[in-house]
């Protein structure tokens, strides 16, 4: 569409210029616009529609038609078709290899030389001094148009390069996030593997007790069976959250947290390490299902680590222990450049929260203040092992 509009404008400009006898006062008598002049004017401009697709061909057609207009003594003071075609040649061949670039440059610079030569032949009475200003003006126009086209080519190449770098950067960030999520799944799998192994041992012991007490003590046998049912339900809920997570032996595992006391101990360890932590605990300490306990522990651990690494050495922690959910909120000042909300640790937190069907908010809620808020639901049927 743009190329068509440019070609149409060039055609109208050329026809008006030929009809008016040039752009200014003309010396001597020029040929009036006739049918042949209209055909040549259209031939020197309308092919510009295809200038981007075939710049060399379009340049050849427009320049030959323009030279014919000059040779036939039409008042073509400025050749818009040839100049626009020169711009397209610079875009196409300005960055090409040596031979195509030199060929394009030779063709472009030949046009003003041939044009002035034809004008000199048509007006033999003129001296060379009278032709020199026109020759210099045409050379200058062609050079400026070539430079403009070449600069636009460089700008387009730079834009394409930046877009490619941005695309590769996005792919790299996406790969890093996928890797962080996979590593977090692996660690979750290792933790729940230990929990499931413990649960299976409990089930085996209780099943053996139920078998031995079935006839001698039916009441205790029933209690053992109920314990098996509760442990099995809790274990199944934990295993369902794995979602294809794979176990990876990457060193000894940390001691498994079993209740909210482990969260408070974690805060104390970071406080002993130099982080100034103010804490608020809502609700009485209680036991937690293994999946919830591990998720709360890791999220709080990552949040406090971010506060120590990216912040100013202080953090505010609020934890609420309810019957239906565990709520963790950590806020800390950060530097003007640091953005802990975009790190890989947040990816791991989101992965854990998603496995528990919880919610996680991590953003900069004020000037240089980072806030993390997590809600971890506790299923009503789950019980601490």
C-alpha cells in the first residue's frame, strides 16, 4: 500500500512538472507534454510499486524512461522516479558483497552523468560553465538519496538484530524458568518420597496390629484400621501433587519439617545470621501435613534468603496458622535496581503453591519495598503424620 502511494505521488508530481514546463524559469524552449510524454512519465514512476521486490529492474526501467524524457527535451528538472529507485537500490545493495555493491553504485552514479550529457547535447549553445551547476545539483541529489537509503538499511538491520536478541533472551529466560521449575519438582519429589516411605511403614505396622488384634481386641483392631485409612488418604494426597516430579539424588536432604515450630526455628536461624526480622504469629502452633509443611518451609526460607541477599538487612514476617490454611507474608526493603520478584526462586515458590492449589503474590508493593504473600490450603481429610 505504501509503495503504491509513493508511486502514485511520483507519477502525479512528474506529470504536473512536465505540464508546467519544469519547476522554475526555463531557458530556451522545451517540449510540451503530449501522449508520448505521459507514457514516459508513467513508465518512470509506476514501476516503483515493485521497487522493494525487484529494485534493480525497477531502477533500470525508471532511469531509462527518465533519460528518454531528457533526450526528447521534456522539462524534467527533478526525476522523482529515478531518485526513489536509487533509494531502493541503496537499501538492497548497500550492505551486499563487493561486486553487487559496486555494480549498483556505478549504475546509480551513471544516471546523473548521462542526464547532464543529454542536456548538453540538446542545448549546444550552453557553455560547460552553465551546465556545471546542474550537474553538481544532480550528483548531490543522488548521493544524498543513496546515503539516506543506506542509513535506513542499517537501521532496519539494527532493529532486526535487537528483535532477534530480545527473542533469544526471552527463550533463555523461559528455559531458565522451566529448569528452575523442574529442579523444584525434583526436590519436592525427594521430600515426598521420604514422607511416603514413612507413611507406608506406618501402614504396615498398623496392618500387622489389626491382623493380630482382630479377634482378641476388636476395638483396637478397628482403631488400627482407621489409622491406616487416615495415613493412606494423606499419603495419596501428597503423591497426587507430584505431577510427574522425578527423584534426584543431589545430596543429603534437610530434616523434614513436621509442624509450625520448624517455621519459627527457621526465622530464628536467619535472625542469628544477621538478618533483622520482626515477626508476628497468629494462631497456636500445630502439626502440618508433610506437603504443606515442606512448602511453607521452603517458601519462607526462599523469602528470607531474598531479603538478606537483595534487601537492606531487614524483613517483616507474618504467619497465620488456621485450620483451613497456612498464611505467610514477608516484606522487605530492596535496592532500586534489585528485582527479586523476577528471580528463579519465585518460580520454585509458585511451583510448590500450585501443587497445593494455593495462591502466591510476589511484587513490589511500594517504593523499593518487596512483598510476598502465600496461602497454603490444608485439606480437611489430611492429618499430620
